[in-house]
């Protein structure tokens, strides 16, 4: 009977040893899911922005830029405040022109995702991970409503 009492404490010790790696695994999965959500959101935002620029629409209106409108549509407040959106009109390699109907328009978005500091320091991974997305489409109308440039 005395030996079984000693084994009762062993379960608690084993649980304590397993709890730390289990919590790190769960937090890592959570962080990966949040990063993946930010990447997917960026992909959708850049695609929508490139489409608006391709058809020369600025749904933000009221003097606001397309770049600001794209950031305002972000799912998370951190992405909306720390993301950088750029609209550019690269040179068409076939014609040597840019900003004309049929030429490309590119929308890029960069964002630095901050990992949980206590996890990154202990696991040897960087505390911040850059996430980038871009979309390129052909202009269907002259770009009179959307200027090239980046948000700050």
C-alpha cells in the first residue's frame, strides 16, 4: 500500500514534464495559423487592389488613395496599421511602355509579423517574420484614378 502512494506523485511529475512541450506545440500551431491568415489576407487584398487598379477604379473615393483603401479592408488591425501597400506600373517588355492599356499594374503588400517574444527567444527563431504578397494584372483603362506609390 505504501508503494502505490509513491506512484501517485509520479503521474504529476510526468504531467509537468509533458505540459511544457505540449503548450509550446499548441502555441506554435496558433502562431502558424495567425501567420497563415495574414498571408491569405494579403493575397486577397493585393488581388483586389490589382483588379481595382486594372479597371481604374478607386472604391475609397473622397480623395483617399487605393493603397489606403486596401489597408482599411484588412482583417486584422495589426495588418491594417503595419502593412505597406505599393502600386506600380512596370514597363511592358513587349511594347516598352508603362501605364498604357495592356501594360501591367502590380500591387504589392509587405507586413512584418511579430511572433510571441518568449517563444522566439527560447526556440532560436527570429522575433519577426516578413510576409509579402503581390498581384499583377493588365490595365484595362488608363490609370487616372490611382497613382503609383506606397503607403507609409
